[in-house]
């Protein structure tokens, strides 16, 4: 039993250790040749940690170190370089028992490099050597100057650090490396880079000298210059100096030299070399020769220049020189000859040659002289001194012995003139072109061809000019073509003005001329080269008459007008035309006015005039519109529509666009303006005589006044028409009459018709046998003088609606009954104390099928007035408001014993209506 329990405890501990080991980790922190630093995770419950390293190959005890539980980083030392170790950390409790462990395999770095040596042979690099380290797979080479560190990795035991600063001290160290890491740095070695190479410039000012200049090099105290021929011929020349400039003389011309320069510091250590190639200038060309010759590619002359070759030259430049100035006609060549072409005529100058290479130009060669042919004469002028003679003149050219002038006509004939002067004369004809050339001569030969002048004599004048057409502003002419003319200008001129026509044709139309004017017409022939021949003769021509200008149109009467115009022609007759839809009318005159008669009304015309002379007929004048007044309507009718409105109509009038109708009387007038043939006139007074007139108005505002027969309005409708009930079946109609007029009364219903015609002084009429309950229409109309009855007087309605009975049921009740009213659907009963305006009324609303109603809770012994009103409710017009139409009233006053009535008041409000005539409030209890 105890053994089993011990086994269980042991297994549990092993399980807990396994779980703890899974959570415990170990990593390598740093590695050197002799040590390994490791980091582990913190373990809860740990008393201390044991860090050990055991070699996988070497014999002996493992190296270990103990750390308390506050440490998580530790280092084991005294290890072997480049050796594989098993690194382990164990978690111990206070009894030394292992709670957890972790381990990892890692290799130590190789040993530290020894015998490190460094030197600098270039300003930007340092070379380092050292003894190789066993088992090292590479090396880290470092150079430090201040805060700047340069680092490279190499595989061998030597290396070169590049990208360094010139003449700068660096601390050099080397680290060996393998898969485990880097060793500690070697012992430091201090080395300085050498001076930088100077910036070199060189030039050759002449054929035996080279000048070298440098930019100063920082920290340099001296400079070394070496020059030697690039082909290694001859000895080198060396100079060491503190100056940055050096001059080498007595060199060979046209040769390339190699220049090498370096700076030296205070210790005499040379810096970087700088090498540059420089060529000396060539020697001046020798044995110059100049020969005048023809250029094979053109007819111009040239000079062939030859010379002997100059050593080191790449090309040559030959230049003509006159008065120490280059003439600009140079030639270049890579051989020993070139041609200066074209040579300027009339030139006498020297020629020299320069040799060139990369260093520049040589000294000029010795001059040789040459002379060219003379130039062609210049400023040649040709003048036609007078018809038939040409003068040719020119300016003299240098180096000339004599001149020859050639003149050739375009028909092939040619003549010449030889002279030592500067002018010749030739005969000429109009319309021909002459080609003129002048040459100069000397012992060298003929001058180059000069410009050939084309001189065209003036074209001949047109003859046999014919006039084809003449109008008020136009003249048309025709003529035969003439020699030498490319275009013709026709000019028509009067006093103070001129009109031109330019054309290549032999026909011309001059337009835009003044009418009835004498012109001198001249036709000038023209060529582009010579211009106009101004010697041509003129021809007199007179243009046609001017168009008249109508000044005024005077209406003598409705059918006759007088037309006057401006008389702007000499010896002209005039004709005036008046034309329109109504026909054409005309009149003639040699003066400045005439008359046109028999013009119809309502018509429009256009008036135009023309003038006639021996040269022809003018254009019509601008048309002037003429309008006669519109005609009056033939028919006119006045019909009265109501007592104050009449309808006036008429027939359409020719030429009228609108009408104004006027009915006028001492009591006032009625007027309307319309575009129709009828209108309504309001404000008519009854029983009044009116004068009738009409204005017919055209679209331009012309008016014709038309008068018609007078008009009498109808008699007046009676006022204050009232209906009185005489009995159960009788009715009296009463009215007020405004004048002595006979009236007729018509009373009609569905069951009967009644008519009554009292005498003039009687203003009432009685109607018997009226049926109770019928709805009657009553009209009182005046009778016209012709016996007709006016039909537009207002209609009155009568229904026989009345209170049949009012009885007191007891001291507090009144019973009211009434006759039914046709078409009513609502009755309103109004009961109030007589002669008491402060008491509130009793209102009852009942449907149309009830004609008896009882008022209750009345005061006893009080006199009441009762009113029954019939309504027809038309429907809802606005929200909360019903439209009521009052049909009739029935009133009855009675005095009965009554009892007290109870009434509770309400205050009501509503928006005001702009269309109101009054308001009625209906209250219904909702009880039957």
C-alpha cells in the first residue's frame, strides 16, 4: 500500500516537471571566442538557476555557473574557440532539486586575429593583412574615424577598405567569424590615407611649350610634375616644386605628351597620381601658292591654295586677307590644299594658312598675293527719256578697263554698245519688253554675269472706244485690245469726284456714278512692270436722269391728292404713278407737281415717280404709301338688351380695322371701341332719345365719321314692386312709375295665367282666383310706343305661403301651423317677445314635411311675435358652413297666456367671409 502511494507521488512529480519544462525556454544572447551568454524565461518557484556548457567533442567537466532567482541572463566563460557546446540551464529549488530545464546547441566564435598590419597607397582606401585564424569562415574588417565607421566582410586574411576620406587617420580592427558568431576585435591599428590626386589643367600656347596648372591639394606641401612624349621618344622631364604651376619648353611641335602629377605631404609620402594627355601646337605651314581657276561645280572663279604639311596638324584653314581684315571667304581642308570659291570679283588681296590640332592654331603662314576679275557694273538704271528712246546707265566697278551693254527686245532683236563711259542710248517702241545686261572687262577676263534687267515700255493706248450702255448711275464701254496691256483702268471724272474700273477685259461697266452728270471718261492701259500709260485721250459721256424724290403728298379732298417732288434734272419730264389693289392712276408734268383724282375710300396705294431725258429713263423714286380714309358701314342696327344695355351692330366697312360707336343724349353718353362689327353699350338711360354715330378707324389710325338715325331707349321698368294678399284667393301687385308709361302685369303659375293692364295713372293691379300653395311669377313691364312689351324687367315670386293658425295650448305653450312652401326642404320658426329687443328669441328648425310645431316653457300673459321662414339648403359650400336660400317668410303676431321659457346662451365665433350679406346661426338639440 505504501509502495503504491510512493509511486503515485513520484509519477505526479515527474508529470509536473514535464509540464514546467514545456513552459521554460532558453535562447543564446551573445557569443565570443571564449564565452556564451544565454537568456532564459523566469520560472515561478525557482530558488536558483544553473547555467552549464558541455563540449560535444572535448573531454573534461562541463563549465557551469549558479545564479539566484533574480537573474534571467548569464554567461559561461573559459570555453574553447570554434567549439560546439551543449548549453543547458536548470531550475533548482532550495534543496537543489531540478524543477525544470532547457538546453540548446551552439558554437563559440573563432579565436581573435593576430599580427594585424595596415597601409594606404590610395587616398580612398586602406589595405589590411593578418594571420589566418583556424576554423574561421570569414572576417569582419572595420575602419573608424570619429563617428564614421566603414565595415566590410572578407573570406581571406587580407582586405581593402574603400570609400574612405583622403589624408584621414583610421582605427583598423579585425574580427574572425563562423556560424556561431564573431570573435572579439583584434588589437587596433592606426593608419592614415594618402593625399588626394590634384585636379590638373594643361594647354599649349605655341608649338614648343606646354603649361600645367593644378588646384591646391589640402595638406600638400610639394607637387611632382613629370612630362614625356607619349610615343616614348626622348627622355622624361621631372619637376618638384611647392607651386601649383609648371611650364615645359623646348618641346617638339605637333606632338602628344603624357603629364603625371601627384602631391606630397610633410613626410614626403606621395598621394594619388593624376595623368593627362596634351599635344603641342603645330608649326606654321610652309611654301604657300595661290592659283586663280574655275570652279568645276559652277561658272564662278576660285583660288586654289596649296602648302606643305605641318607635323601634328589635323586640319587647315586658308584665309584671304585685305588691309589686315579677313574677307570671310575661307576654306578648310584636312589635306594640303583647298579652293576658296567663289572669289569676290574686283578683289586684290593676300592669302595665308593656319594649321590646327587639339591644342589650337599654329602661327599664320607667310602671305601670297592674287588679283580677281572685275565685278559687273552695279546700280544699272533704264529710263525712257521720251517715247522711242531708252537710256541705260550704271556705276563704275573697280579693276575695269571697259564695258559692253547688251539690249535685246522680246521679239528677238538685239543691239550692243561698247564704251569706257557709264551710259548708252537705244531706240524703243511702246508695249515691248527689253532685256538689258552690262559686263566689265580687265586683263584677268570678263566680269561675272550681272543681273539681267527687264524693262517694259508703257503699253499702247486703246483706240476706237465705244459706248454700249448709259443709265442714271452706269456707263458701259468697249474697246480693242492693245499691245503690252495686262489690265485697263477706266476713269470717269466730273468736277470734284472720280470713279474707277480696273479689269483685264476690254469691256468695262462704271457704276455708282452721279445721275444727270457730264463725265470725262479715259481708258488707261496698264502693265505690272511699267504701270499706266497716262498719255491716253478722254471721251465725254453724260449719265441718265436722276430718280425724282417725292417731297409732299397733299390731300385736296377725300378722292384727290397733289404730289410734289424735287426737280433734280436738266430738261427732264416726270410721270407719277399711283398704284394699288384698286388700280393704277398717273399724271405727267415737266414741272415739280401734279394731281391724282377719283381715289376710292378704304384703299391703300404706293406713289412713285420717274424722270425721262434724251439719255434715257431714270429708276423709279422710292415708293411713298398713300391711304384713303375707310368707308362707312352701310347697315347699322340698335337693339335694347336690358333696361341699361343695348346691342349695336353694323356691316363691315372697307379699310376699317376697328370701330368706335357713340350713343349720346343730354343725360350722358354710351361708347365702345371694338374690332368686331357689334358691341354692347351700357349705362343706357330708359325713355331717352339718343344721337347715333360711328367712327371707322383704319390700321394706321385714319378715321371716317359716320352718322346714323337717332335712337330712343325703351320705357323704364317700375320700381318697388310689392305683392299684397287681399284675401285667401286674391293678390294686389303695386309699383312705382317714373314716367307716364302704360304697364302690363303678368302673373303665371303651373295652373293659371293672369294679365292686367291698368291705365297710365294707375300703379297697381288686383289679381283674383289665386290658388293657395301655387308658386307664381309676377312681372310688371312697360309698353313701348309701338305696342311691344319689354321683356327684361325683373320677376317677383309669390307662393301663397302663410301661417294658418297660432293657438295657446296652455299658459306655457303656443302651437303654430302654416301652409307648405314649394321646393322648400327646411323651415325656421322665430318666436320672440314683442317690443322687447333685449330678450332672446326662441328658434326651431324643422324639415319640410312638418308644418306644425309647438313652443314650450313660455311666459304666461306675454305678447309674442312669431315668424316662419322657408329655406332650400343647397349643400356645403365651405367647411362648417351650409348655404341656405330663403324662399319666403310668414309672420303672425299673437297675445296668449304663457309660462316662463328657459334658455341657455352660447358665444360663437367664425372667420369673416368677404362675400357675406349677413349670417344665420341654426342650433338643433338633436331631439325630434
